[in-house]
């Protein structure tokens, strides 16, 4: 497998944007966040899309954006936490890049997201139960899609970046 793209998957709050930015900077590659790209394309934020189009409308937009972004070369992409829900997205990610699952415990994600008002799926009376449900639903899909897995809840971001780069470079040097 030789790929110049790195795609990050995982639950909201797992560190995809933070790690993605650091990876891109280290590799001197452009960084994209699929949620931000959707917001830029629509001119509204994700909660607004959820409000007017529901989750299904958002997922349609997300699928189009993933299709667009996976046609690019030499990028680091942080996907939305639910991007792997659609089979086409999983296929596009696996076929066009090195997919890294950023795994993180529900407890750590709750700490990281407790003050974040931009996460429509956590607008609930019981965010922990919601995250546990999302985790149970998505974990098998993350694992099936990923080329590499790293726990972002127990390591500093720099260490996570170094682990990803080590594995990524090893894979690319083996396929030359």
C-alpha cells in the first residue's frame, strides 16, 4: 500500500483535528477537516444543517464532501465522527489513503467536549449515554476501516503524531 494521503477517523473529541493539523504541518501537506469543508461550502455551521436537514441531510452532504476530498492527493484529512457510517465513505477512505483510527475512551471524550456547543449529537440530557451508544455502533466500523489504530486518550498529541508517522513511513517504505 503506497499512499500519500492520511485520513483520520474516530468519535468526536478523539483529536482528529488536533492530530491532523500536527501531522499535516510535520509532513508539509495541506490539512482538511471534512466538517469545516462542509461549513465553508454551505455557508452555515453543522448544527444548522442538522436543524434544517436532519442527520440524513447532513450525511448526504458529508458523503459528497468525502468523495471530493478523497480525490485529492497529498493531504491529511480529519473526517467527521460519523463519516464511516456510510459504506461508500469507508470504501473511498480505504481505497485512497492510510486510514488511522483515533480511539479514545468515552470518559476522555466527555471531558474534551463538555463545553462544546457545536456538536448536535451531544445536545441531549445524557451525553455519556449518547456517546456510549455512538461508540458501540461505530467502533466495529472504525476498526474495519482502519489501517492503524492509536489511543489518543492516554498519550500526548505529539506522541500520537509520532506513532502514526512511524507506522505510515514503515508502510510506505515497504511498498517502494
